[in-house]
């Protein structure tokens, strides 16, 4: 509750700038998942590009200390800072028109790029702090997850990569660093498939809040969170075997709920082992 109020207080400072069209609370606080290590993520949507003065003035007004400050990159300006009472803010600045285009890319053109999906997820799940009418318009655009996006997410992420085919060799060689890199990559691919099957926008490129998101899924292998956790924590032989089983179960679910998808080539690639 304290972080939510702090986000509202900070929004009051930002909204004094007439170039700002909307402010959205994103991240863990917007989903009520915050803990003692959480910061506050704000998306600031601008009518025209923010200057340094636009970005730094709110920080100065609250006596903040800038931690990071990045120029325009990937259609975003970003900064982070600590307030006097040691609350960390992570700020993502976008043009309002850019966000509208990201939404169109994802919901109209079925873009699977996670950076754009993360912004759409923040619109969908975020809390409007300023510009309620404009944010409502954006939310209405993303409320229905497109079927074609589901299909794209499933088809693309079922290509688990050639390195998965080397798992037995890596296990035999005890090449642990590379093996666990492969295991983590495959787990993220499977989560990408399941996000698509469950019509959930990807909210973080590294699939943060895994337990919470798996709980929200209707279509998933049984005891998925515990199994994904054990794959990372138990012995490597168990990890490889269990991940193979989870992959097989995900393939069965895909064929059950999306029978129109032709995944024969992906299955062939998954089944090849060196």
C-alpha cells in the first residue's frame, strides 16, 4: 500500500508538465506482487519528445538521486532514481503515438517481440495514474488477445534450438555451464508457448514472477511451477529427463487445443538428439 501511494504522489509531480498525456503504474506494484525489494515502475506517455529538463525536473522536486539516465534508444527514454526516503523509481518514457503503434503491431500484426509485448502487457495490467480516458482507450485495444498471436507464439517458441539436441553430450561431458544455459533457454521457450496458449501477453523478457504467472494459466502441465523449479535445483540427469517430459506434455496440449497448427517440423527438430 505504501508503494502504491508513493506512485500516486509521484504522478502528481509529473502531471504538472503539459506535455504528458498519461501515466501508468506498471511492474509488481500494479499487480500487487510487491515485496521488500520492489521498486516502482512508471510509464510516462508524452505528446512530444521529452527534453532533459522535462525528465529531471520531477526528480529534483522530490530531492531524488539519479542512478541511471539513458538517452533515446529503442523508442524509449529511461531513467532510475532514489527519492529522499530511499524508494527507487524506474521510469520508462514513450511517445503516446509510439505506444499506439506498439499495440497495433502486437494485436493487429501479431508481433511476438517481447519488448513490444511487455509494453502491451503493462497497458493491459497497469494502473492509470493520470489520463484515465486515454489509458482506457489503450486498454480497450488490448483486452482481447488475438488468436493469431497465440498461434505465432506457439509456432515460434516450439523451435527450441539446435543446442537442445546436444543435451546428452553436454550431460556426458559434464559441461554444466552450457547445459544449464540450454535448460534455461528451453524453459523460457516453453513459457512462451504457454503464454500464447493461455492468451497472456509476455510481461517480462526473462519471465519474471514465474510462480504467479503459472498460477494464472488455465492450460499447462500439472504441477508445472514445482517441476520447473526442480529442473533448476535437482541433479542434472533429473533435470534433463524431467524437461524432456515437460516438453512432451506441452506438445500434447498444443495438439489438443490448437489442432489446426502444423507443428510436425518442430516435433522432428525436438526429437533429434546427438
